[in-house]
DNA sequence: AGTTTTATTGTACACTTGTTGAATAAATAA
DNA sequence: TTATTTATTCAACAAGTGTACAATAAAACT
C-alpha cells in the first residue's frame, strides 16, 4: 500500500469532525452535504471526490466502530466471571456490551430513516463473529449459511427491542434473557 | 369515518400508478418527486400536500402488501398437507410463501439504500403474527417482548439470506431448514 | 339548484444536488 | 531544489427540493 497523500487525510478528517459536530445538533437525515462542507471548510466538489453521499462518509465511522467489536473478540474477556450455560459462549455478552458502549452511535444506526445498509453491515459483522465459534458437529442436511443468518439476526432482534425500549435494559439482563430463550428448547419436548 | 373526497382518491391513485410504472424502469432511490408528478400528471405541490417524501407513498403500498399477509392468516392453510413437527406451527411457511408471492416487491424492501422503516414494518407484522400463537406456558422470568423479538427477527434473518441468494431456495426448503434449526436444541445436551 | 368547503393548480422563491472545466495549491518524487 | 503529479478550489450549470400564496376547480352540503 502506497503512502497516503496528506491532503486526503486532512480533508477526510475535517469532514469526519464536521459530521460528528452536526450529529450532536441534528438528525443524520437533516444534514446536507453543503452543510458538512461549510462546517469543515472543505469545498463541496472535494466532498464528491471522495464520497457519493453522506451515507458513505458515515459508513467510515461505522467500520471504525464495528472494528472495535471485532478487536474485542481477539482479547480474553474479563467482564463475565463464570459462564452459567455451557451452550452459550461469550460472544453475545460481548456484543451487548459493545452496543451499550456505543449506544449514542447505534441510536443513529437503528433510526428508521437511515438506509438499510448499516443494518447489513452489523448483520455481517455479527454473522462473522458467530461463525468463529460455529459448532462443527451439525447435521449435514442443515444449511450452515441459513443457520448462521437465523442466529445472528435473532440477536439483532433482541438489540432492536433494546433500542425500542430506549436502551432501558442492562447488557447483563439481555444476556440472561438470551440464556433463558436458548434453554427453552432444551426442555424435553 | 367521513366519506373520502374523490379528488384525493384520484390523486393518490395517479401517484400510486406512476410510482409503480417508474419502479419497473429504475430503482426507488433514483426516482424523484418531480418525475412521479410528471408521470402522474399531478402538480408537485399536491404531492407534498399528501406526502413528505417518496418513501411515504411507497409505505402505502407496503401496508397493502403486508395486509395480504395478515389476511392470509385468517383463512385455513392448504399448501402444506402434514406438519411434521408439532412445535412448528403453520405461521412461518405462510410467511415464506407470502414473501415468495411478492418477491418483486421485497427485492425493493431489502435493498440496501431504502430506509430501515420498511424493515421495522415487516418486523412488527411478523411479530404480531407470531404473537397470535404464543405459547402461554412460559417461564415468568422470561421477557415475552424480548422473546418475540428474538423469534421474529430470526425468521427475517432467514429471509435476508434468501434475498441475498437471489431467492434461489423454495419456500418449502426454507421451512424445512427452520424445522431442522428448531429441532437442533431438542437434542439432549 | 346554489352555497360552502377544500383539493388542486400555477408561479415564485431560496436552497441543495451532482457534475463540469480550468486555475491553483500542495503533496510526492528525482 | 526543481519537476511532476494530483488534490483542492472556484465558478457555473441544469436539475430537484420544500415551501408559500393567490387563483381556480371540483368536490360536498343544504
């Protein structure tokens, strides 16, 4: 990878900060390209040299933040002392804590006017994480892709409910609830 | 409810048809208000009298189509002869068939540039349907809302995977896979 | 029928959007 | 340092956006 042109770095940084500043005042959908550029002291034409829409600029933030989730997966986890249920790995509690940490950000990601794209990015990230700890001994007639999509999106379902409740639950409570849900079908049928 | 002004009905119909016509040619995000009004022979100011954005016009279609899903729930189901698994009710297969029936429409709903709003509308619809057949004997320390959000969104996860595969599976195959997923945790742990 | 109500139209306005081309400035490379 | 490359700026353009107001037309009401 060739050395980054310092002008580009400076421009992108200015746009990043301008977007963040504006997001404190107003909703993403009410922010215009002209406004970001005025705030960042960057020519509007320069914006379009790097991004097609505001959403593409926001997407760069998104990847920084989900990158944090990904990195958290590498290091050993300290927040939960004992895992009560063998079936439940430490994945989900990490995900819940991550969302809680960046609550301000995910309020934007889950707001109804933003493009579905961000949802897919989160979905794929969680999908990837769950895949790392996939159970190798699965019935071969079970489509692994479909199974992963099921599990990953089920967790996002809980997160959506969390968002709708204005994040009024704790991450630990949600994890506890997830344990209970998974235990449900463990009962003899 | 007071009688609808015929002018409004005519205007909305014209806009509906114009949007449908344009959707055959191009993507939703490439359609402008001006274009819809030109096609519908409706003054642009009139559009803004009824809708704030194109998305609100599209939302009216959405509710017509999910209304079809809701109605399908009322009548007895004929497509599946025998339910192989007692735990799996007929809900999901109906949902899969509904998506398949309106595949053209859901290709738009799941495209990455549309607002998240439509996803939520579908989510709430499926949530409502699942709620109708909710198991009454659940542990009381299990949050029913969270449990429903989990189940409903898990199914949408399968549908997303379906969409990403360009709808290359059959509805029956997906239902079969869902049965297998639900049976997974029935095995003694 | 005539009267009242209100949806629609046409025009205008300030603003944003996405794109273009030439001029300029600032980075990298020799 | 000088030369080269390229990011940025500036001005301008046609188009769309969202809103406002008076004029008009078409409903509903009696």
